[in-house]
């Protein structure tokens, strides 16, 4: 009990209660007065917890409400109804807990890793000649994940055969792996998992498991049978499926369930040996050379003097500028024209009903995209893939091009007026995003992708990645400093991509206070001065996506939707500007205009990107900025059902059990994709934990005091409506591992996970 002589420093007339350290009672007098030495965070927490807004500790009952409730009082002014503490998530007081029990993070989560961590962990060469093989380590370069492997490894020649099957190992007695299946099952691998009812997810769908005996669910598709000689043999079991019987081969046996854009190891070897031709790219680059343009950057080898040529005529009295255009067209008569011009490509459609899942490196893997598609994502993009590794046939980069069959279905389509020549049945959701620093690399990558990946909606050139490893080699957002080079690159990609449209994702610019996207958008739609000088046509991009931040901002501060609106308005105004062109020498060839069908003139679709966390954000930006659709990145990582909210146009207060079911779905998707053996389970766990590092930021709507939720708001310490909800909101990576063990079993003893966002992890000081 409190000492009777102890005086309450805040209110001497009121006796102090016992501390919370006494388990018999939970009474306590937490400090409410804002003191001169309090930090901004402490002040904000006191305001949030106790309603104190000045040093004198004004009684909350004597002042106007600090925040608008979910059902605002109509007697309050608009300003009074909408006021909320900046930077603090408004959580109902009954869910707040004593923050002294938690070590508060001191920094905001670092979202630079959200879209680029894959390329900071493993430095890669972006360009060709002169590209640096190694760069400075990225911020996550030293992250370690340990290993998840069997104690005794089974030879692959025995992994998918019955126990008494003939030995066919090429290494014979020199093989360093065991051939004894019983020894492997007893001592080499961990016991089978009991999750998913103990049934292998791959076997359940395909009727056979590509992991064979190495599967962590091997008991569900194997049995012991007695042979005529009395011996007991372990055999693998296959089940009949869609007319298939035991023993029949299944295409894509090693490639998971429902995969498309799958290429064999032999194809990658041919790429590595440069045995797969890129005839279109070679022809286009040759034409650039004949036009006295530098194939490395697509720019004139010797810059012409327009002032000198504008007023000069040749011996026949023909203006030199006009003659140059005419000569260029004559040269084009000797050039074999690509089979598809921009307007002849497969048409795309973007509208309010087609929210886009952004290309998220690491987190935007196939199992996560598959989850988002099931929740309403209408367009998906691969993780950003580097151009040179693709051209060189590197296995890891080509894995990024794989998609699930659910991503090959058409997106939603309900326009106000039908789109001319748009074939909805031929459209699909999945597209590939690439990064390249030179036109020749972008062209060859594009041609290879269109030749080897039949299920692509479009190919997007990344001009927004701000990560130093990418930009210092001239790719990503570094291209924003070379508008002419970027335009030439996109024009070339269009020339070699066949029927596949080309799109581009950009940022506001490279510097904070110097946005350049308006000029770039005008160049992409109308063609730049260099193109007009040489009689070139617009580059023909089908869509432009603008992220409302600069390269310098990276992922900090709020996205500038006012600037996005300005660019969207500009793109629409270019329609009338193009119609006013009367100079036939400058008038674009209609075949080179974009294939997007939102206008008869072929203007590209324009999408925005940045800070969308709810359907309210989505609808407000669609209405106020005038964009055709919106790309969603971190919002989808925090709550994948944001696409469902957009479709239903309402908030969805998902229960903890529903959120857990999405984690289960991800785990199942991961096992079907990465495999159900020890390595596949470990890989699935690793990427599940990567996603949980974002999903733990979700604050359930039912405990919020004010809507909508906002990016940048950090919640004070809180508990959920039940223990599971509290666990799912934990920022402690050890709790994430506990969640993964619900579906993937105990982690391997050598497994490690180091979160990218250390500042996002609440390390519990006291448990219980």
C-alpha cells in the first residue's frame, strides 16, 4: 500500500493508489501533466491517453473535443470535427496500454526496402559494358536467414521413386548423398507437418508431389506395401486427377501449381550462350546506327544546329530542315518495319474499377500476388527484374517472370462508354516490370520476354526506383535526368515488343524542389524536340504511372497528389493540343500513337501512386486528381483486402481470425510455389515473415476513434480486441515467427530472420 505520508504531487487532496506492480490491484495514477522536458512523442502520448493539451493540465471535460468521433456532433464546426493529433493513430482509450512496459521505436519504419530490398541484398549489374559488378553494400546487405536443410540429404535420383526401384545415380558409389530412403525418413529429415490436416498442398491439387520423399507431408502421399516375397516396400502414391492415372507425367512437375511463363533450364542455358536471337532489336539498333544515332543511348552522335538549319536552303531551294525529314523517310524505305506499331498492339484498359497492385520487390512475390488477386486486385506486376540478368538467362531473375494462372484472367471492365477495339477476353492481369540503363539492353530484354513469356499484359520500364545500387548505374529513377534517352528507349521497346504494350512508371523528378514529370509526360505523349527534329513519332506508351514523390524523397514524406493531378490534367489537355497541329511534317503518324483506348487519339492512360490506405483515399484521388486508376503498394502490404474495400466501397473491419486465414492462404500458396520440402518450407517462412513485417502495422478499424487511417501515423501501444488480434499487431519479429509456426511448424534450428525494419519492432521488456 502507498505510504500515508506520501503526498500526491499533482493533487495533494487526493491519496495515491498502489502501483501496478502489486498484482492484487491494478490501480495507478499515471502522469498526465505535460512537463517542459517532455519529448514531442511523450507529449503526443499524454494528449492521446489523457486529453491534456497544455502545461496546466486542463480538464478534458472543460474543452472542445480533440477529435471527430465516428459519428460527429453536428453542433461542432468542421474544423473541430476533423482535428486529430498529427502523427498519432487515434485509438480508443480502452485499448491503450501502459507504454512503460514497451520499448518504443525511435524512428519511422524504413520503407526504402518495400520496393527495392531485393536489389540491395544482392548487388547486380544493371548495364552492359562498363557496368560495375559490385557496388557498395545496401542497407539490408548483411541480413542473414540461416538455412533450412535436411540433416541427411537424399540423392535426387531416389527422391521420387519407390524404395525398391533400380539405382540410376550417375555418381554411383561416389555420390555424397544417401540412397537409403528408410534411413533418410528416420534420421535425415524432420517429422512430417500436421498443418493443413497433414495433407500435402501440392499433392492435394496436382495429384502428385514434386518433392517426393523430401516433402514435409510425405506421409500423406506414401504407404508401405507387402510384396510377393514378403518384403515391405515404401512407395509413393499418386491419385487420379482430371483423367490422369498413376504413372502419367504432368507438365511443369517441378514448377509448382498453376504456373505460367515457365521456362526450362535448357532455355536459360541457350540465353547464357547467346543462342536465342534478338533479330528485331538488332535490326532496330542497326537502323539507329544508320541514322547517325548512338545505339548506347539512342541520341544523335552529332547534335544538329537547329538555328543554323532553320533558315537555310539547299541548291534546289528546298529548306534543309524539310529535306532532312524527307531524307529520313527515304531511308526508312530500306528499313523493315516492325510487325506491330503502337496503335496495332493489344489494347489495355484502366479505370476506377481496376486498382493496381504495384511491383513490390521481395514482398511482391507470386504467393502474395495470388492472395491479392483473390481479394480483388485487378492488375498485378512482377517484382522489378534487372535487364542484363534476364538476357543472360539467370535463374533467379527469370523466376520473377512466373505468374499464377489466376493472374491470366481478364481484369474488371465496366467503362462509362465502350473502349474502341478493346478485347476484354484477351486481356489479363499480370505484367512484367524491368530495369535497364541503356536502350540496347531494354530492347533485347523486351524482345526476349515477349518471345519466352506468352502471358504478359504489358512490359513496364521502371524509372522510379531510387535505390543507389540501381540509379548509380543509370537505371531506375536516374533515367528521369535523361528525358530524350528515355523517350528513345521506350520507342525502341515498342518497336520490338510484338503485340505486347509498353508502359512506364516514373517519379516527380530526381530533386525535391524541382519536379520534371510534366515536361516528361508532354514528351512521352507528343514526342520531344529531338523526335520532331528528326521526324520521329511519339514513343507510343500505353500507360504512364506517376509516383508522387521525387527520387530524393525516396519513400519519406507524403505523396504529392496535387502534382499528380496537374500532370493528369496536362495529359488530357494534350488531346486538343495535338488536334491543333497543322504542320504535316510534325503531325504524328496515327499508327505510332498509344494503343490505350481511353480516347480516339490514343493518349496513354495515366495512373497515380502513393499513400493509399483505404477505399476513401482511392476514391478521393480518383475524383480529385483525374487519374484513370491508382497503383497501390504499401497499402496492400499492410492490408491486402484494400482491393476488396475498393470493390465494395466500404470499410471492412476484418476480424483476427479472418486475417489469420489470409496468412494461412499465403502459406499454402508459398508451399505450392516454393515447394513442400525443408527448403521450400523455409523459403515460405522467410517471405511470410517479410510480409508480416508490414501487416503488423495494421490497426483494426474497430479500435480506431477516427477514420480514415493515415500513412505516417504511428499508434501508441495498444492491445487488440482479443489475444490473437494483439499477436497479429505485434512488431516483435519473434511473434511473427510464432505466427508462421501455426502453419509451417517449428522453425528449423538453423533458421534465422532479421527484420528490415528494426525500428518497427517493439521489443517486450516484461512479459505477462
